[in-house]
C-alpha cells in the first residue's frame, strides 16, 4: 500500500509517493511538523496541502502532510506510535482517542487551550476531564474528528495550536459545506439523581417506571420504544458532567458516558437550593457553569427537565398578600423556599429575594435547546409526579411543556419552563412542540419565553374536597371499566393494542378519540388555535364551556367536586433588555374530581383517575378532554378508619426525621389509577405533602410525599 506525503517548506513544495513498507522520515530531521490524515471524499487532500502552503508562507514554518487510505489509517497510526517515530499531530475519532489517551500515547493539551482561546477544543475528545483533541471541522463527518498530538511530541504543542488556529478559521474555504450541528438520536433520554435517597428511585421511575429494586411504581413513564439510560449511578462529584468547558475548565457535559448534553431529553431528580445550585452526588452544581445545547461545542440536548426545589425560581420570594409561617418565610427572613408568583416579576438582577430566571437560565441555554424546565417553588419529586408527567403526554394528549408543568403541579408547587425564541410566540417550542423532537430550536433568539401555571382567582390549583372523615368505611372499592357513553356508540373504531380509536385524526396529533379497553377511559382531542387568534374569556365563561363539553360527550356525573380552573401562561422579555415582562394566555384547564357516595358519606377520589379534565383554547374551544371514571361494583372490607392524627403521626414517622417536617398539604380518599392501567379495586389512603419546618433543613431534607393506608 502507499501513502501520499506532501512536504512544504518556506518557498518550496514537493509531493512524494513512497511505499509504507520502506518508509523513512523525510529529511531525517524533526524541524518539520508532520500531520497524518486519512483520505476522504469530504475534500481533496491537495486542498489541505494548498491551505497549509498558505500558512507556511505566512509563518515561515515547515509542515509535512501524510495521507493514508481510511481503511488502513488506524493500523498505520498504531505502527507509527509504536515505532518511536510518531507523527506530531494526527486525526482521531472519539473512540480512537479514548484508547490512545488511556495508553498514554497522546498528549494532554492542558494549559495551551487557555493560551489560545480562539482554538476550539473538541468536546467529544476528552478523557478523565482533560482535553486531548482540537476540533478539525464543524460540518459533515468532521464534526466528530479531532487533531491529537503524540505524547512523544508534546514539546510542539504551541506550534500545533498556531497551525490549528489558522486551519479552523479557514475551514469553510477547505470544505464549503453548510455548518451543521449534529442532532441527538430521536427519542433518546437519560436521567440522573442528585442524592441517593428516594431521588435515585425517581430518576429510574421517570425512565422505566420502576424503582432501583425493580418494583413497578409508575405505570406511566418514558416510552418503552425510546433509548433510555440512568446515568451517574455509583459515581461521586458529578457536577463536571453538568458543566461546559467554555464556562469552567473541568466541564465535561459532552462526555459520551456521563455527560448530560449528549441526548434529546435529560431529566434530573434531587435537592435544589435557591436560586442557582443543586446536589450532584457528593458536591453541588451551579447554573453559572452550565451551557447546554451549544454550538460549536456540539452539545446536543434539546430538553432539560429538572425536578428539584427553586432552581427555576422567578419573581418575588413572597407573593402579594401572602401569609408567612415557620416553614414558609416571607421577605423578612434571610432565605425563602417558595416563589409562587412568576407573574409578579418586575425586573432586577437575579438574587435570593428576587430571582430572575431570564438572567440565570438565559445565560445557560443556547438557541438550539428547545426548553429547560424546573420548579420555581419547592417541588415533590416522587413516582406520583413521574407518572403524572408521562400520563399527560402519553394519554391525555398534552404538548411537551404542558405535560411537564401540569404533571409536576401538586399543592402549591409552581413549575416553570424557559426557551429562546423570536417575535412570534406560536413558533416557540413551548407552544409548538406537540411531540418531542431531536431537531434544534429555530424559532429565533430575540426573546426569552417562560411558561407557568396560574390558578383561577375563584379556585385553588389542585384542591381536593376534604369531606368529614367517618369512623367506618370500606377499605376497598371494587370497580370495572367505565361503559361507553351514549354519544360515542355510533362511532366507528379500529383496535390498536389496548385502545379503540377513531379513524379521523386532529392536526397530525393522532386520533380524535381514544378509548382504553382496560379502564374505559376516554380521551378526546380538538384542533389547536394559535395564541392571539381569538379573544380570551372570563373564568366563569371557561367553566360554562367546560360543562358544555362534558354534556356534549355524555360524561355527566351526579357526584363531582366543584370545578378547579387554571391558566397556562406565557411571559416574555427581550434578550437584550430583560426588564418588565409581557404575558399572554396559552390555554386553560378545568378539572372536575370524582366524589363517591358511600352509603350517604361523600368520599374524595385521588390519583390520575377519578377525574374529568377539559383543556381549552383561549376561545373556549376544545383542545383536549379526558375522563377516567371506572364503574363501582361494590364496597368491601368495612373497618375502622384511622384518624387524621393517627395518619399524620405515621407519615412523619416514616420520614425518619419526624421532628424536621410539617404538613404543607394533605388529602384522603380512594386512589383511582390512570386510564391506561388495569384496576380492579380502589384502596382508601391518606396523602401527606411534607416540607422541612426549618429553612436550614431544606439543604439536607427535601419536601416529601407520604401515602398512609387509611
């Protein structure tokens, strides 16, 4: 076989063809820098030679370029490295680099990178936190190729940096292809936990619906058809995998195994501290060192989801007219853990008392990232929330942002998402993403948009009727699938696994109506109306429209709670001047919770079931509707019911830190499962949402949710 060697010295250029088997170093000296490359259809090696020739004339350097056929390149490089006569610099893939770095055959670029800030170090060619590669190109196959320096030639690193800086700046002259950033694999997701209490289970439940022992805990989870990994298990001090090398030299967020910026969706569960840090297994991460979805660093993340307290805090630390308590301090305290009013943001630099998510996360996200989501307040991160997020997306037909925000909302929790975009809010992923995509966000860069949920003034978010707790009740209710409502008996359906679906579809979102045969649950979709296309209604009009949709579908029920309404809101500021925000309504959700008449006693129903949820466009037209309402067969196992005092004592005891927690909210009733889950009995339980009763304890003890059998 043969290689082509191009030797360039100042004013002299010669092309030699030699047998590799008879290879001898040109000129018998080491004054020249030798670059070893493989032959590729991406460009002619002669073009590289001519570019290097221009560099030689400008720098008075001496450069030698050797090219080898691609199929022979790795064996030839290995031979050269083993022979004691390595090339000074050479092309490598990330797989080649990891092997060479582990064996000590390549030199760490070390401090040279900081001395040459315009040289792009390859994000894919790092090993154990150190950089070993310089980016070759920014398009096509070269996006994953780097220059590496032989360990025996470390003394030439300065000269190499000067050459690579020259080549990188003229890359498009050499390969005139559009600069494109690689996309992550479609439907790929990774999850990490921040501490090893229940949050490690939460991260696993988000992906697989099981805890770390393999027990099924969340019926709804990341789809089985996706590529899924739970990362950081067993590791310590993992903040480097959240960090970007452009922000801090230890940054390793594109590490192929443990980096968070390598896939379509990343999810985190763990402690968060207002407003900018979170637990990362032995140390903590700070958002100031984060830069996700970036180019040209090849961060590929499209959706960053975080379940932790206050890392996405926005607005005043105490809402207007709020009531303070020992575990919910107002501005007179040094810290606060509840930022429930993003709508009351009035500008100002990011701080604990007045956090500014535009400033804090605006610096951390890049235009390619579609959205970053977390919680403005404290958050409860358990299997219930994971099940709810994916139930919204997989079953209810909610869009991506609504699925997260509605799913994480419980009690007084206020989730929040942020995205970059242009002047048209309808093109922004917070509004436009009905399904996950691996494509970059191309909606613009002139605005920051945030989305959050705001309750109707006439009703509280997520309220559950607390009926009088009797002494005696059936501990289980036997149920069977809900029968098909009358208006739907004349429809035509096709069978798709456990579903009956109508043949007609809505806006490419799927069938107009779906019925789950395990439960009889119904899901109905309507066309989306762009924001601003029609006038919004009053709260009373939305409630009336919700009742009208229920009547139209034949979903009337005798025992139902008062409707609870909430608005999905979008706020925006200019990226150039993030001061007062403008807000607009995205859609409205009205929820009706089931009540059971148990021989004259009214008992609430908890869970993803026992609910009718009507999501409407701003004009009151139907966007999504669902009813999960299994039919009662009989009441069974009558026995004494625990009192509230007995139940709360048990819940506090189960935390292992009873002295440190106080009840933030509670509910009791029969638990009905989500509509895609077979269920034969509903069990009577108490639910307690507990928060640390002293501010300092939040750093050690997260808010928690405990279920106690009644």
